[in-house]
């Protein structure tokens, strides 16, 4: 075997084979990097979605905590007759009317919490349909509808549209 024959295989020199091997390895490495980039991008998008959901859950939880705190305060006043009497007298309130107003307020706020939980992805669509039927019943009460007309502008445009189009639409016909 001559020394020239040892340095060629299939008509390619060792340098050519080395270059082909390097090109093949570069190709495989490039494909692996692209796949790694795609995988990393999907992971980052998944994590971003989880962070957004966690933030939305935190917002819904904060709203629920506020509603619960207001309800607890209301019950503390209501369950303390001397305090209720002084509070009503100092503010020129009829205790029975004030009680109805607060109950209506809590019912509106509970519907708002359910709406926020749906909008924030905490309640799925199928469960929200059942919630919506319950909310329609809540808004069929005269005291709730009356209270809603007084406080509707304090709520977000999105929630107002939901109440006005999805919950009160039955008001004219079948309540």
C-alpha cells in the first residue's frame, strides 16, 4: 500500500473527510440548538402563562377578601344591637332599609367575584354557565336591581356590560 492510497477513502482525502465530519457535526449541533430554542421558548411561554394566572388568582383573591371583610364588618354591626342603634341614629338610617341595602350590595359583589374568577380563568366556561343562571336569579330581586342602578358606575365597564346584557336581559319579559 502506498502512502498516497492511505490518505484517501472513496476518493476523498483525510482533510475532505474531516471537513465533511465537521460539517455534519455542525449541522447536528445547529438542529439541536434550534430544538433547544423551541423547547425553551415553549417553557418560557408556559411559565409566563402560569405567572399571569397566578397574578389573576391573586387579584381575584384580593377582591374576595375585601368583600369578606365588608361582610364581616356589617355582621359585627348588625349583631350588636346597641352599636347598630347608635350607627343608624348617627347616620340618619332606618336599620331595616340599611340592612337590605347591605345585603343587596353583598349579592352584587358576590356576582362580581364570580365574574372576575371567570374572566381571570379560575372558573371554566361550563361552571360559569351555572353561576350565570344563579346570578340571573340574584338580579331578579327588586332590591338588588335597585341597588345596581345606584352603584353600577362604580364597577368596571366589562362587569356593567355583563350584568346589563347577560343578567338583566330577562327583566322586561320573563323574570
